[in-house]
């Protein structure tokens, strides 16, 4: 067996289904993180090194350097993960699938996202504003001191919605398309965007290529994420699939991001809320359109309902992947 046999559906879907189940059950163990770090931290270390080495000169030089850094990053990650897939393939089909599923389970972050968002609601109930602000500052970049309880809860739900797309659905989509190399290349692009894809004097030119590529590779997942949230609302009492779809149709395109508006609008409509809107990052207010036309006064119970929808959406994703793998196996036999 060659590595290419494990880099195309349906085998990548089998690997993905196992990876999602493993990650949902176990997450990424703290002991392993303390001992070895995490693939995203390894990728981040390379991005940071390239930033320090190459990001200099005028605007044109910085943009060219950023393109070169992105190519170095993707070539390195692609070569390593192709090599890992080839080594796994040499062990035989079943051991290879299990080994690759364990490695791929490090790429989505279902359990970690659930834990972080859940702590916001728990802290608000137990400690009030101080606890809520502390926990929400772990998952959003905006100024927590500017947030009241409703703002904290909206921020947590927005983060849950957006990270469902780029932290779970997107890596899953690219693992399904291209196996471990596909998922790892996506995480490299997404991590580069989060580190250098900002409109700051240092990174506006240097991070331009990373930001634009991240927008592109997230297009399929953002639309799929909205559909999964709407489907979850159809199955969960107290949520509205109809309003989720209406909100996406009306509001998703108004968001300043070409992707974040889709899952945020779907979640807003499903919960009967308004999300996004004007926000404060540091001392700067960012004017953004509202997603949804419901109430702005969100509370901890809304965060908990959003988490319930998120869990159903994750289960639907796993079910679709497993079903797709079985159908393709039957068709291709």
C-alpha cells in the first residue's frame, strides 16, 4: 500500500470519522501537551521563526517575504505529513487507518472549544461579571472590560459559531478531501492567518497572502457550518431552523468577513438573538453589521443552548462523514 491509497476518499472519510470520535471522547490530553506540545504550536513556532527572519523592508518587500514564508510553511508541513502517511501506509491498511486517525484527531478541536465556551457560562453563574470577563478573554480578542453580561454571552456564542467552522468543520473538510496532508495544510494556513494575518503596521503586507488564502480555504466550511447549525436547530427543541436559514440568507453577506457571517448568522437565527454588531478590540471600536434580528440581551442560558446546538451539529457532522464513507466503500467495491 502506498501513501496515496490513504489520501483520497473513501479511506480519508474512514480516517476522519475515527478521528472525530477520538477527539470528541478524549480531546488532546494535557499530559501530552506538556510533554510534546501540539501540532499547532509546532506550526506556530515555524511561522514565528519565519516572521522574525523574513519580515523586513518596505511594503513590497514584506509582501513578497510573506508569500515566500507561506510557501516554505506549506512545503514543510506537506512534506512531513506525506512522509507520516507513507510510514503509516507501510504498516497495512487497518493499522494505518488507526494511526492516521489518532494523528488527525489533533487537528479538530471539538472538546476544547466546548470546554472553553462552557466555562464562560459557568463562571458567569458562579462569579458574575469578573469571572465571565476572565473566561471570555481566553477565547476572544476584544476588550473584556467593555463587556456587560449580555456582551460576554454574545462574544462566547460568536466565538463558538466561528470556531465551529474554522476549528472543526474546515479541518474535517480538508481531511476528508486530502487525508492528513490536507488537514495539516489547512491548519498551517489557518494558524498563519491567526498569527500574521492582521492589519497592523508589521503584518498588513507580510500577512496579506496568508489572510487571503485563509479566506479562500474556509469558504466551503463556513457554508457547511451554517447548514449543520440549521440542521441541529431542526432537531433541538427551543431552536428555530427556519430562522437560522432566514438569518443566513439576510445577514451572512453583511459581515466584514467572507466566512464568519455564515455560522454566526445561523446561530443567531436559531437562538433568536442578534450577534456580531459593533465591538471593542483594545481601544478601537469595530463597526460591524448585526447577524440576526432577535434580542441582544443574551444570558448564560443562551450560551448553554448554543453549546447544545453545537454538540448536535458535531454529531450530525460525524454521522454524515461515517455515512459518506460507507456509501463510497459500497459504490467503489
